[in-house]
């Protein structure tokens, strides 16, 4: 499962990602969805960092958000 983030830290990171990367969160989430299927959180983060040259914190926040939304879809 994903790493622990405070909600405030997570939201702050998400808010900065479009400015820092030039891409919206929805674009990043689609990239993760269409990317390789990794089971481990850190494998997903490493792939995103290596493939798209993201900072560790940004990659971690994107994967955390992806996992949160995927879990919410399963419950809904």
C-alpha cells in the first residue's frame, strides 16, 4: 500500500505538480494508468521518476493519489 502522507502535505504537493511539470494531475494519473503494472508502491514511484524525470516527492504524490482514487473506485 502507499506511503503515509499527511493530507496537508499531499494536497500541497499535488497543487505544485502542474506548475513544476507543466502537466495536470489528471494527465499524470492517466500516464500511471496506461503505464506498466507494478504491484509495489516504490516500484511505481521509481518507474515514474525514471521514465518522466520527476522529483521523488512529486512522483510519490502522484502514485499516492492514483492509489487513493483506485481504492475509491473499488468501493463505489
